[in-house]
């Protein structure tokens, strides 16, 4: 019997599928954080900072893959490329289990990232196919709220698995969950890009689409603002295990501390989904970026002055990451809003810029880890300043203005 996707998918299930697709990417990072020391020992990696490359290799593949999947999905539709990407993700996750060397693990993590790129690029395009304006920001906030369940649960799940099984079990779990999400997508998610909206994959058409994206000042500025926000987050993620365990000695309680901050990010995304219709994307993202930068600057001053105790470190980090939750979904929506005609390519370009740029900058921040929180605090502050500059460029020097479009209607499924 041939499996056909349902055309009467509800809004709630639609949000659930998109969140599950995006969560595969977060799972491939967060569930591994407790396993980095075990993988390093098993694969002969002596220095802590080198273990960060297990995360960085995945994210580099993720960034490279994003530049590919957008134009392909604009040409062939969303479902086929999305399912192909999930299949690549599953293959690489299972293959890591049998890897004999650190180099092979890094290569397969790169391939896994290539496949995972489809879930970010195409899932964002699918949302843009169905929703516009504030409705898109509201849906993306709800997606992000559900997506945040992975950072909350994954490190603890990884820690629990390591208590009973070797680190390879984590990759087996990744592959198995991706199979479930892929089957759900195959059966329930319909094609959202109509035949008459598909673009040619010829060089001239692709160049034209890329030109539309990069020449839109507002869109590219918000895309770059998102890049700097992600860079600050990635700089923290790569050194999170070293900070929580190495500096603050949390040991097995590391997942609990990590989850508490992730839970606040999820709560921020939920409140954003409710507040965006009343306050607008610009006011929320601009205010969050200002608080993000101010609190990061305060943290940096304190870190340069004293050894920041854990009781002070955690609330500062929680405020910063909550602001990230408020800003991220809105900036993503603001960058995509003017580019509906090339949504796949736009998602691809912004995904590539944000991921590769974020990995290079955030990876540099992570490599500066010196046994203190100063490099991470400095990274958050510097990225906040750059984010604010991008906002000023996008808005011609003005902040907190009302959204230009108040659009909120959902488009009909094809």
C-alpha cells in the first residue's frame, strides 16, 4: 500500500513535525556533550579543546549542506530533498558506531551535518510557504519552544545512557529517532510548494535568487544579526562541559544546570509567541538584543574582576539565553519575511551564513577557553554589539519601530 501524506494536517501537528525535524539537529549536538570526554579517551584525543571538533565538524557539514538544500527544494519541492537529508543523517549516525579513528568520526560527523541541514533549511521554508508576517513569527516561536525540549532533556539522557552503555549507544539512539521522525514526515507532511511556484535550478536562476537575497538590505542585515547571536551561543556550547564540570565541578549534575537554562529559553519562546502579535517582531527582538548585550557586558566586567561564583554565573547566563530565545525566532522571521518568492534559497543562504559564520566565530571563542568564563563572557558581549549594529543598519538607524507588515494570515496548503 502506497503511503500518501495527509492534506488535512492540523496546525498543531504541523508545528510538531517542524519542531521534530529541527530537533534532530539539536539532538546531534546536545546529547553528545556529556560523552565528549569518553569519546576523547576512546579515540586518543588528549586535549579538552580538541574534543570540541566533534561538535564543530558536524556544524561545518550542516552549514555547507544548507547552501545546497535551499535551491534544490525551490526546484523539486520540499518533501523529496527533506527525506533524502534525513536518510543521510541516519546513515552517518549509524556509521560513527563503527569508526576506528578520530578522523573518521569527524568525517562522518561532517556528513551527518550535511544531512541535518535539510531539516533546518526546508523546515523553515515549509513554514514560510504556509505563513506570513507575525503569524510566521508566532509559529516559529511555538516550533522553537517545542524544539527546546531537546536541549532540556538531551544532556541528561546522554548522561544516563553513558551510565549503562558505551558512547556508541548515543549515535544508535540518534539514528533510531531520525527514522521515527522521517516516517512521520513521510506519512503526514504534505508538499507545501506548488508546482507553479518552483524555480529553475539553472545557474542564471540560482544566481538571480541569491542576488535577491543578498541585495535586500533589511533581510541580509537581520540574517547577519542572527549569525552573531548564533556565534555567541556556539561559543558557549563548545565549552559548556568544560565550564560546568571543569570550573564549577558539577560532575553528574551538569545536565541539570544545562537543562535549567534551556528550559528558560523555551519559556522565552513561548512568551514570544504570545507577545509578538501585540508588540511586533521588531520591538521584541530589539529589546532582547539590548538586554542581551547589557547583561553580557556586566558579566564580562565581573569576570575580569572576580572569580564569578556559580550562584551568580547561572542567573546571568539564564537572562542572556532567555533574551536569545526572544530574539532568535523574530530575527529569523524578519530576515525571511521580504523573500517569500525565493524562500528556499533565502533559508539556504541565511542558514549557510549563520551556521558557517557562527561555527568559525563561535569555534574561535570556544578555543580561547582558559579555565575561566572570561572568553565566553567576552564572546557574548562582542557578538551582542555586532548584532545591534546590524539592527541599526537594517532599520536605518532606528529601533523599536512598529512592524511594516501586520500580515498574519496562513496561506492555503497546495
